[in-house]
C-alpha cells in the first residue's frame, strides 16, 4: 500500500517525458522541413525565382536590330541600315499627361487629343512603357530631346535605306515597320539578314516606377552579295521604262542573264516603286512580273519544236519545209500564218516565224516527245530563283492534251510561261545545250566577312552541243533576215526570236483583237554568248509586234551593257552619218538622211554618258570631212567610256596609266582613219 504513490509518480514522469519527446520531435521535424524547403528554394528553384523577381522588377523593350547589307556583284551597296531615333515613354513617370502629350504632338506632328488618350490609358493600365514614334527624322529627335520631359526617352533604332531609290526594287523588296522583310530578297532571306534584336531593360521599384535602364546590344545580320550588276540594272531599267512610256504599254519586264553561270545581271519591271516608301506605290506596281506574271509566249516558244526536231534527227536547218501558203489544219482546226509562205528551209521558217512550219515540226516530234522537251527546258516548274511569289506557269499534263493541242503549243498557245522561264530556255541554247538554273545570290557573308554560303545551281543537258550550235545560227538569221532586224547591234552579232501573242479577253474567253504581249529574247555575241536578254511589253499601244516594240529595247540594252562588261566587239561597226562625212545629196536624199539621222540620234541618246567635274559629260561626235573621222575630245573620260567611243569609231587604242584621260594623241578635232591607232594617257587626281 505504501508503494502506490511511487508508482503513480513514475507514471506521471513517463507521460511528461513522452510529451516532451513528442514536442521535441515535432520541433525537429518542423525545422527539418523548413530546412529542406529552404534548400529546395535556394538551390533547385534559384534560377526560376530569380527570373520571377526580375520579371516583377524589370520591364524590357525589344529594340531594333541591324539588318545585313544587300550588295551587287561588285560590292556596291543596294540596301543598308541607318541609325535613327525612336521615342517611347514610361507613363508612370509623366507628371502632367496633357502637357506632355501636347508638347510631343507639336514636336512629332501628331494629333494631341489622340496622344492624350494613349498616355492616359497606358497610365491607367499601369504599363511600364509605350512607343510614341518609331524611326523619326533627326530634326524631330532634336526637338524631343530639348523638351526635357520626365518619362520621355529616345532610343536608337535601325531603319532600312535604299540609296539608289527604285533601282532593282523588285529584286531587293522592302521591310515593314517591324524591320521584317516584306518582299524580294529582304523577305526570302529575312532570317539570315535580320540578325538578333537587342533589348532595353527598365529596373522598377515596388510601385512600378523606373529608376534604372540598361541595353543589351543587337547582333547584326548576314550580308547578301547579289549577282545583280548595278550598272547593267540601271541600263535595263532606263531602256525598259522609256519603251513602256513611248509605247503607252500597261507594263514591261526586262531580264539580263549570264547563260554560262545562270547569274541574273539585271531584273527590271516597269512601272516600279521606291522601296524607301513602298506604301506610296500602288499594289500592282510592287508585283514582280518577271516571275509572278505568266502569259502565252507566242512565237518565242517555237524554239522548243525546232530544237526537238533537230535533236531527234528529224530535220536539218537547210531541209525544205512546205508552209502551204500560210494555212494548215490540225484536228479540224485551221491555223494560219501571218503571211502566205510557200516552201522554205527550216532555218527560213524560223526566221520568218511561220506557224505552219513550227506546227509541222511539232507533229513530226509527237505529243509525248514534245511534252518531254517542254519539261526539260524548265517550263511548268518554278526556276527556284531566290525570290518569293514565283509561279510555275501552266503546262497541262499530257493526258489533258486535246488532238489540236500540239498545233497550239507549237506556236506558244495553250501554255503559260514567265519571262524568267523563257530567258532560262534561251540561255540553254546560248550555253551549248546545258541549262543552268537562274539565280540572284552570289554568296552570303557573316558580319565579320566570312563566307557562309555559295550557291550550287542545278545544271542539266537539254540538247546536244551540235543542236545548240545549229539553233544559234538559225536564231541569228532571225535578226539578219527575219522578224527581228531591229535587234541588230553595232559591233556585235546577235541572235534571238520575236513573239507577238494575243491576250485572252476575260469577257469573251477568246483571244482579244486589241490586246497583245510583245516580246523578244536573244543573246550576244552569237558564237560566244555573254548575255541573254528578254524584253516583254504588255499591251503596247499602236504597233504591237515583238520585232517593232521589244527588239529595239533589246538592242538599246545590249549596246550599252556589252562594252560596260568589257566584251570585245565581234563584227564591224556600222558607219553612221554622225561620224562619216556625206557627199553632196539631192533634196530627197537629204530629207531621207535627215529622217534616218533623227532616228539614230534618238537611239544614241540612250547610250551611256560619263560625267566629269567641269564638263558636260557628253561624248561629242563631230562632222568629218569626206571619208575621214574626226577625233573626239576624250579628256576627263574613264577607261571604259574611251574604249566604247573608240570601238564605235573603229579606232585602236594604246592606253597608258589608270584613272581618267589627261592627254590624247591625235588631238581632239584631228582627222583620223578607221583602224588607226590612238594613244591615250590616263591619270588620277592626287
């Protein structure tokens, strides 16, 4: 009985100990859990929590990036980025919204009421920043900086600039307000050209007020070197624009192509636009008709039937072909020639552009082989040129050909092509039967100058070398004795084919009696072609034949660019009344000579002129006595201009030095004979 209190005391002690242990264990467990959580947050979640903190304390604005340059084949700039200022505000820093809006509106030429509304809404929404104006002119930036307004900031941004205005606009394209490419090379290679944008970071306090800012610089984009030659492009655009205006045409296209490499030296459309302000132009002028516009080619397509027949050994250029006085029936459809031709050689039939001749050759070739050659030349498929929006044209599958289709297709109907496709087809002939895919990019370079890309254009043989050689001679006959006599060049042989195609009338769905597409595509010199040139004039007014409308444009372009490219003449120059003295003439002869001289003067007005300081920049051809040539004044002229002038006069040059002419022998005004050697000293101004 005495031990009972001791047992009870022991029990209470054990109970207290258990409670103490439980509390201690709970505290240890709680501390352990807190420690684990802290370790987890500090170690595992460190990066995420830091990022969340930065997001809460830091606002960011993506700043503009510097796009890479676009340059021509000689490294001349066609597009570059220039530094401009942009205006943004931190709305919570602005004390007087109405006053700030009115001052900014006055400096930037904006509507003050609209700006007040924007700033008020941004402030109510607790936005950290708001763009006010992007890429403003320096005068406006200077006005804003001198307002000294709290919360108003200026940041540098790059703006795209095209130093040559509308030159090569359809090749280059343009960019939008976000500095992203919207057309042309700018769009096609936008990712490579763009580079990486920079960022402007704003540090804010707990109330969202900015107290510090810093900027991460952008990384420049890659530079694209084009195959375009700036001077060739200029000559092509100049001649094409004049032709479209003179013929009152709807539009026109001209392409200059190197047949050996597939490099496009010029690609021009008229009318055109200025990529510095693309919004000011009509949308249709921004369409690249060289590869987005397809049309029925007409007689330029006859090259397919002729080359197929010769390649398959069915005919030779001097074989006879009966053109049946200009009429043939194909599957109960009667097709006529533009003139009642009788028996011609195959070469003559091409020179005179006989529909009957082309159809007879296509019938010999057959539907299946004709279709194969069409595809081999690249028709019905995109060329793969580095521009957006290219169309494949229209070549119907063989299964959908009608019995009369062979007759239509042989003369360039029931088929749709682009100017670039036709140029590539004639380049195939000029290149000895090998088709090289046309392309616009020579190489792409990183910002540090290292080459990161060079194209490897597809090549394939379409016709044999012998067939190509035969066709060259036949196509030269077109310019000498056929429908393209106005394509003959001074000092160079030329070959090519005219095309005059009726357009489809959308109302009647038949061929229009008034709307045509006039074209000419050719190459020069004939035996060693350096350039292929196609000219397409859409809906010319008045004369609508390719030989009258497009062939002269080919001549103007070729006569200007061949000397510029350093290509030596391969035939005698035609004497002109401007250079050679004339004998006594009758009034009738004088009147005729005057008309011819006026026409020649008009043509020569388009030839290149070289300007120099203190001179009018025009090479003057003075009247000579009897059969002599008067030596022009070449002082101040460039090497290229002198070479061209002397080539036209038939003079041989012995040149010394570099730069521009400072001395010549014989002197200006002296009489010289054709073939005489002249001595030219060049020098540079130090």
